[in-house]
């Protein structure tokens, strides 16, 4: 049974109500976009769901008893005025702005068109797995239940930690370790220079960089190496040239070693490796 409020049930029982899809897209930095699938904006949950924006067209969803992982296809047709990270939405998506984003679909109901919703039901929640863009933006989204398809047992005996940095179980806060900065002259598509970084060389090795303005807005790249306190070499080139003043967010990486887990993140209590496993040896 799906739980909802008495007010919502009362509106549904009238059999005369306004129904609308609500789309929520959450990004790595915690920012969230909320759209109404209708030309009219509406309010629910303390938020305004903007109407009259990009045109959404979605596939069907299903709700069954059990733990079957569902999927959802969504097609977005942006207008010329729709922007993301300060860029036309299509360009930002081509930069990778929606890669790995969290997506939720709600179905809301109100007594009158455009009115405050009496309630809404969660129809689907998942992560964007595939993005295609040409004249429209096509998303393939997998339900969060896909994580249950991981091999069992999940952990293996190994010296390094098996957890993913910033993910559930790791307990390191992505927000707490985020550093915001801007590119300066000398930056290229494969290397980003900034005025100064708050940590010594090597701290951001294996980390992640994400542009939030400029021609690369929304683009995410791994940090291959940080040779000094002003330079970041990227794992692979950006699509566009970097302009001085382009803003970006930066997160450190983790070698999954016990010593670094404690010294860099003060997170030894969540370390999930076996650092004293004997090294492989050959005996004759």
C-alpha cells in the first residue's frame, strides 16, 4: 500500500483533479533542479516545481511486490532559453552535466490546475546511466535497486579498502572536502591551473574536478596528478578550451590505503580493508 496524506486521498476521491508529473534532478554538489511536466508551475514539499520549461516525455513505470530493479527512459526537449550551469542546456548535457545525476519522478494531484498539490506519490527513483543528445536529450535511468545486483559476497579479503570514497559506508562527506576555485591563464583542455590550492602536491591525485561555469560547465573529469599547488592534470581532455575565470569544484581522491584513510580523512573507523593480508609468495 502506498502511504499518503488524508488531504491527498480526499482530492483523489472527488475523481475531479489535476494530475502532473514532477521531475527532480540532483547533482553531485547537492544542487537540485525541479520541473513540472506541465506548462503551469506548482508547489509541493516546500519547493516550487517550474512549469513551462523543457518538454519532458517519459516511458512507463511499474510498481510490483519484490525487489526487481526497474528502468525509466526520459526524453527532454529544451527550449533555447533553458540553461544549465550558465550554458544552453543541450551544451551542458553534452559536456556531461547529467552523467551520474540522481533522478526522481513524482505524480502529484491538485484540486485545480496549477494549484498547490494536495500530495504526490513517488513513482521512480534512480541514477542516470546513459545520456544521448542530438536534437533532444535521451536519458536511460536505472532504479536504485540495481545496486542489489552486486555480486555476493560483496567484500573480498584485500589490503586496500573496498568502499567507494564519499559513498554509503565510507562516511566521508563530499561537501566537507569540496574546494571551489577558478582557472587562470595557462590552463589547457588537459591541464587546469589555478591561483593556489589549499593542499600540497599529490593531495588531489585520483580526485575529481567539475566545472560549474564557462564553456565546459557541467563537465566532470578525474584528476590524474597534482604535481604542485597550482596545477591539475586531467584524466582526459575537456571538450572546450578553458578560459581564465572559469569556476570549478574539486574533490580529493583516495588510494584506499589504511594510513591515508586515517591521515587524510580521519576515517580509520570506516576502513574496510585487511592491510595485514600476507603478500603472495611462491615456494619451491
